[in-house]
């Protein structure tokens, strides 16, 4: 993510300098993790892992010039927090987080666009709908 895009996102969500420091640490940890995976693949002569990393780079290359999507960025950050804490969020909690404190009204389709974005990045959603008994 470009630095300016992240600053726009942080400003839009009212983050403090402390929040900025926290997420900067997370990004650095992720960079170290990716580098260690790559170096480990080199040391182990694991061509499949190197190709997997290369395919990921090619996949994200097409997003380089795409317009910034604050919802997806927020989802990725929230996913990171959810994975670290081990908890799952309902779709309403995700919508409230992305709305940055503004009132969130349930849409007629039950946040289908937001659910689709969550599915695309494998966001761990908690069950929020009541299932009918058969």
C-alpha cells in the first residue's frame, strides 16, 4: 500500500499517532515474515514456494494503479487483528468499524457487498444470521 493511501485511510478513520505506530509495526512484521519465507525457500531450494511468491506478486501488480479502496484496506487490517486475537466479528461489527463511528443501518440485502469483500480476502466472520430449522 502506498504511504499516501494509508495516511488518507488513517485520517478518514480518525486514527491517532499511536494507532499509526501500531500498524506500522504490523506492516514491518509482515515484511520480515515475507522475507523470511522467501529466504527459507531459497535455502531449501523450494521452487514451488518461490513460484507461489512470484505469482502473488504478479497478482498484486495489476492493483498497482487501481484506485484506493478504504473498505478493503480496513478489512485487511481488521483481519490481521482478528487473526492475532483469535476472535471473529459479525458483519454488523465489521460495517461499524469501517463506518468509523457513524450510524450503520442494515441494508435490505444484509450487507451483501461487504460479505463479498470479506469472502474475497478470507475474513473470519462470525455467524450473525439465525438459521431456520427444517
